[in-house]
C-alpha cells in the first residue's frame, strides 16, 4: 500500500463501480491516501450523487448496468453543475476506439484494470491540480432548465453538434444518453418546442448559413458537411427555410460584407 499522500488528503472522490471487489480495493487505496470517499454502483447513481455532493473528482467504471459510464459522463458534461468535475474512467477495455470515445465525451483520463495503486493516485493528483479553480459553476447562457430533462437536451445537442453529417437515430441517441426514445422526444418538445429531427434540421441550416457567408466551400461540399444526401436536397431545404437559394444567400452576404468594409469610420463624438 502506498504511503499517505498529503497532496490528496481531504479530497472528496466519488467512486463508481458495479463490482464490489473493485470498489473495496479502490476505497482502501484512496482512504490510505487521506481521501474522503462516496460510492455509486452505476452511471445513474454517479450523476445523481455528483449533483448531491459535488465531489472533487469521479473515478468511474465504463461497463455497468442500468446506465454505463459513457452515458453518465455525457450527462455530467452537459450539466453546468457537474461539467467541471474531472472524470477518470477505470476499465478493462483496452480498445483504442473506446478509450478515444470516452475522452471525446468529456473524461480527462483512463486507467486500465487491473490497475496499479501508485498510478491511480498519481493520475488523480495530476487532474485535481489541473482542475484547480475551475470547479466554480458558471452560467454559460444555455437556455434549458436544470431538471433531468433539460440536462438530457443539452447532452443530446452536444452529441448531435459533433455529428451533423451522420447523426444517430433518436432511438440510438437515447441509448447513448442512458434514457429512452419517448423521454428524449418529450424533453425536446418541453425545452425547445421541437422534435429531435426538427432541431437537427434547423441546426444544419444554421451551420450552412455560417459556412456560406464565411468560407469558399462549394454548395455540394457544404451539403455533405452538414449531412444532406445531395446538393439539390440541401438547396431545396435552404430555400424553404430562408426564402433564397444557397447561392443567392452567399452572393447577398458577400455584397453586404464588401459594403460594410467600405463604410467610412464613424466620427467620434
């Protein structure tokens, strides 16, 4: 057993694992280092207890019943009250794609099982130091409520924004977030007044506006970038939404941009 680590003394850690033997081993290691410990047994408990106790760091298994570690991490990252809490995954999975997926959705590190106690403590110490003063909850202006449904919407939006060109089905998206299709659809209607599909279509067209006015990408390239099956389908959807074709929109904003750049500077008062 490693000696008492004063750098970790007093840190409050949430340890989440559905295997009692693994939990006991981690608890022994962390208590010897002077940490305060709270425990969860699946991803749902990880999220609920993180809200309740606001731990300094979360050590969490990936493969657990009811809600896995990835789904819990998405919820934690999407909630302003928990998004700054570092999450370290503990897993037997050595697959690179799975580890990269965990890092992309918000985890700060991975430790492979069976783990070495000294390595676990070193990684915890590094990420506690890095987190530093970032644990203050800040208002980021995201207009959803603070209930579970609001957090679901936020997590879903973050996931969809990374995959506009190849989004999951609503059923698959719900599974990724540890919920069901009915609840996710209801959450979108209650928070945004839109279905998931309506939100996705609107977001694609909003991104298209930005790409048309700020990049030289072709219409076909933009259509592909945001997930339309063809440039023709994209042009039809864009015209229905904004009343002009993508080409006309680009020309209009190029003209407007040039006119703005030629305006004389305003006289000082």
